[in-house]
C-alpha cells in the first residue's frame, strides 16, 4: 500500500517509491508481471509507470531484462 499525507501529495514521492520498487523487483528478482488493486484516486499513480486495466485490478508486464528465466 502506498499512501501520502495530503500536504505531501502531488510532489512525486509515491511515484518515486513505486518506480524504485518495480525496478528492484524486475531487476533483482526477475519479476515480469505485476498486479495490484487500486482505488480510483490512485489510478494516475499506477498508469504512469504502465499499469493498465480496471482500477480494481491493474496489471503491468515488463520484459525480462535481467537474464532471469
């Protein structure tokens, strides 16, 4: 779950954390499929890094670039 206090929203903090986590999981762990459940307010946060689908179940597939099977 990602949350930001109202006074810290719209500054890119949550996006930075989400992007770093996705990159780490893909590069270090070889994860290529990400699924999440998100509320309507979070839709823009997850669409920017490539998640698609309905807001209650969003999915992002990333090609395996790290050499993991």
